[in-house]
C-alpha cells in the first residue's frame, strides 16, 4: 500500500497460517523489477523469525517499526 494516499499497489492471497503476511511480503518483494532498494513497512512481525534479514536480502529496507511494547510507529 502506498502510504500517502492509501492506494493499493499489489495484493497476494495466502492461507491464514500465522506467517501469511510475511510470506506475501516476500513474494511481492521478489516481483519488484530493478535493483533499487525499496522501503518495506509493517507491524511488529517485521522483527519476527529472521524476516528483517530476508527483506534486506531482497532489496528491501525495513522501515523502523514500533519498539517492543510501543503503541505507535515512529515517524521518519
């Protein structure tokens, strides 16, 4: 989703299994053409199970997510 206007730019459908959002994000990152690094935003799942490292390997730059226990995302 594009952040400024809420425009949906890509979608994927996965079975709800606890990792579906992370799996879909990785699939969508693989589909982005070119080599330019892109920013990937998400919820606290960005910090889970090596996902952050996998995003970085796929030309993604994880946005700073909320610190554990924080109620909101940091603005940057």
